[in-house]
């Protein structure tokens, strides 16, 4: 007989076990879960606790999940929960951020737009690079492949110098 309250089911049916044979420094443990209708935020917090990571999520992370897992690495359990609810995660050190797929797509598009705007408006900088023991024309062709749209490379054959002009600071 299973109780109908999600909190009781979560507290009653969760068993955590560290499995030294399968655990590594990045994946500290495995998880056993038998959950019925639990709030996804509580499940995510539980999985983060097993993985010894910090977790950040916003208001768009909501809903209930039901799952039965035995001896599953915490990262695989996290991916399964996120996949069933149309969520995704991004990791930065020991912090995992959870949001909807559309949120991450919007953020990526905004980063691409910001980078494009930076490339179009960034100031140009010119550097003179003296070349010894190589053909400056060959080096110029290699450099051209790595320049932005606004970048140029000119070869001064008389002094064996490359004149490179490109934007600065749009990483």
C-alpha cells in the first residue's frame, strides 16, 4: 500500500547507497529511488545531494515525477528526470543549473547576437609582427583563416613583417 502524499512517499521510499566499485571522483555515488508523484524540485535537490553538487533552478522548473530506480549513477538519474520534463542542465564546476530547453535556446541565441554585435562594433587594433626563419606569405594565409570578418593581414616583403589588423575583446 502506497500513501498518496508525495512528501511521505519521498521520505519513505528513498534509499541512498554509495557504490565504491562504480563511483569515481566525478560521480560520487549511485542512487536508489522509488517515488510516486513527488515534486520535481525536491527530487532534483535529492539527486544533487547524492552527487555532492549545488543546484540552481527557476520558477519554470515545476511538476511531479514518478520513478523507480535501483543502483543508477546520480548523473544518469538527473538526466532521466530532466528529459521526462523537457528540461536541460548546464554545469559550471560543481554548480548545475536547470531550466527548460527553450530557456537555454533563448540564452544561446542571445549570446550569439551579442557576440555578433560585438564583432561589428569592436575597435580595430593593428599589430606589426616581424617574421624570422619563415615565409611571411605562408604565415599570412594561415592567419587569415583565424581572423574575424573585419580582420586583415598584409605582408611587408621588404621587412619580413606581417601587418595584422583585427578586433579585440570579443571572445
